[in-house]
C-alpha cells in the first residue's frame, strides 16, 4: 500500500498522539500515526484485574504542576482521584526504618543533618542548570564528568545519608545512580522544579488510568492511527518528501515526527544516515526500569494499624506504596523492584516480594487475592521506563537533542524541558513538535 500524507508520526505513545491531536485540532487532517505494537499508550498501560477494576502497569501518577497533562485529561473528559494513601515514606537501611526530617536542626540525628545538607546542596546545583540548555551550565563539563553516585559518595559523610540519598535517586530514576551523569540528573530534577516537587508528582491518578488519554485520542483520530506497523526505514528526509517503510506499507509525508524512546530509534534505518551527533546521542542512552508488581486484597486491612503506606528499602531496593481506592472497596499495594530483580525467575521474585510485604504490611499481606507483575525491561519496542545519559554525552552532543534533521522533528518525553521522563514531558514534547511542523509550513 502507498499512502501520501502531510505529516507522519512514528509512535502512538502519549507524546506521538498528543502531537497528532494538536495538529488535527489545528486543521492538519492529512496525517498518520504508525505504532509498532498492537496497542496505543506506550509506557502507559491498564491491566484488567480478575477481581474487577484495573491496575496501571506503567505511568500512573499526576502532580498539580503537570498542567499540560491535567488539561489534556480534562479535554478528554477524564477526572482525577487520590494518588495514594497518606503517610510519609519510611526509608529502610540496615533493618531500621527512618522517616527523613524535612528540616533537621543541630539537635537532630547526625545522619539526618548530613542528608539534609547534601540535599540542599543538590537542589542549589539543580537551579544552576538551564532546563533548555543544560550543556551551558557553569562547570557543565565537570558536572558531566562524574556520575550521580560519585557525587553522593563525595557529598555525604554518614553511611545512612549516603544510602538514603541513593534510595531517593533510585526511586525517581528506576535505576542505578552510578550509571547516570550527574549533570543529566541535575537537569532531570530541575525540569520538574526541584526535588520536593517530585514527591507531589504522586498526588493524583486519573480515573480509568493514564492510558485512557491515548485511547481517547486514538478513538477521535480513527483510521489515522495504525497499529502493528513498526517503521523500519526512513529515507529522503533531506529532500522534499520523506518516505517511511513499515509493514503497513510505504508512506510519503511532507514532514515526520519521531516520538519514541530515543534508544529505540537505533532500530530504524535512516537514508542518508543521521548526522554523527544524533547517532552518538541515540546510541548512548541507557534505559532502566523497575519491575512493577501489584498485590490486590479484599480490604486494606493494614490501614489504621501501621503508621504509613509507603516503604522504601535501600537494602533490598524494593519500594511499596498503598494505592488502595479511597472508598476502601479493596486493598491494593504497588511494588517497584529495582532492575536487578528482572533476571530472577518470576516465582523467585514473587516470593521475595511477598516476604517483603509480610514484613511491612503484616503477615496477612503475604496472601493477596491477585498478584500482577509487569517487567518493562523485557518489552519489545520500549524496553524500559526511563532514558538516562551516562557521563560525557550531554556536554559532547546534547545540543542536538531537539534540533530537527531535514524534515524530521523529534518528540517523546526525553525531548522535553519540563517534567522530562514524565507523562507531562511527553505531552509537552508532542505539542511542541506539532507547532514546529506547522512553523515549517506543511
Ligand atoms: C513502570 C513505569 C512507571 C511510570 N510512572 C510514571 C508516573 O507515575 N507518572 C508519570 O508522569 N510518568 C511515569 N512513567 C513515565 C511515563 O509513562 C513516560 O514518560 C511516558 O509514557 C512516555 O511517553 P512517550 O510517548 O514519550 O514514549 P512511549 O510511551 O515510550 O511511546 C513510544 C511509542 O513508540 C512505539 N515505537 C517504538 N518503536 C517504534 C517503531 N519502530 N515504529 C513505530 N512505533 C514504534 C512504542 O511501541 C511506543 O508506543 C512511568 C513509566 C513506567 C514504565
């Protein structure tokens, strides 16, 4: 099949679909969205429960400053609900659970003071990194020459503060602080505002799940969204018409938006080859992800008996959060397990997880009605939750991140300068790419 369109979009995650929806509303009806997998939503995915309802395997939470996401959800008629049960996070290190003090004083435990001092220094440094051009930061090269793990090591004195800091970073990164550039990490956090704001990113969920946004946009775009159509080749982007090859057929487009996890772009053959900087950047990304497990119970029997619904163990690299519905109609705990657990057999992983639930929520938590797990580390076409850069790349070639190459524009959450790596960033990057396409006069 041969198809001619004004704009072709590669990837029907929330970024690609936001781009398509923006273009459609602005009068560009000649467009196609090509998606490799058999569903839309990418890193957002609902899973129906046998006991009724659903859980979210991917991106779930929404924060009050994520205004593009809240606006798009409202436009699609989707409302919000409570994100999780109240209670502060307990950090576990060497078998001891600790609540981190917001403002420790000189009378506080030495480790609490150590942690707070390091966090204040980290936040102050975050603010020096421009969100649009992190490579222009003062001392950019020095900051990009070390890992986040190196910086924690150099800036904490006590074992506890070091472990808690690593735990905090692993929580937002879903991976190892020793693999990512310190400059990249500062930029990541600054695009959300500052560290404390990251905690507010779990304030709400969407009723029906975040995948609803993509499903509803796809419904409105109808046949313009084509599933099971991986793009394998993009050619002629330096001329007047771009040609995209997919199992669906050959598509000729005036402009293209590639809205995928950057690492996956390496699977597409470009003719002519992309410029060197773009290739180095695409190949350099690291992808990382938790294994996400939901345990479902008849009732949240632990509520009222324990101090909090949120435990983050630095020792085991497991985090568990009570996300039971507010009306108490069932109990639901979500577990986020570090990528290290991806290599274990499912039964072994679940045994460890259930034992952990028993220790934190009480012995009965070892007997859920249903246990549902999803490992993003092993998914085709996506292969992770977060894309991160190792030391050196952001200063060497980061400046090409958002530059179009001929008729190709880039989207996907990694291209955003606000809430990068979150759904908010994905929507903003999609909407920006749509406007860039329009500026280039379709
Ligand atoms: C476990 C987990 C928990 C998360 N938690 C949160 C959270 O609570 N809050 C939050 O805001 N964010 C969260 N995120 C992150 C959020 O889900 C992502 O930032 C966002 O969904 C990314 O959207 P995207 O459109 O940029 O990319 P993607 O969703 O990755 O979309 C890219 C699409 O491109 C497709 N594709 C790949 N290759 C090709 C090809 N060759 N041809 C055609 N199509 C192709 C893919 O199949 C995919 O559908 C989480 C993610 C995960 C995995």
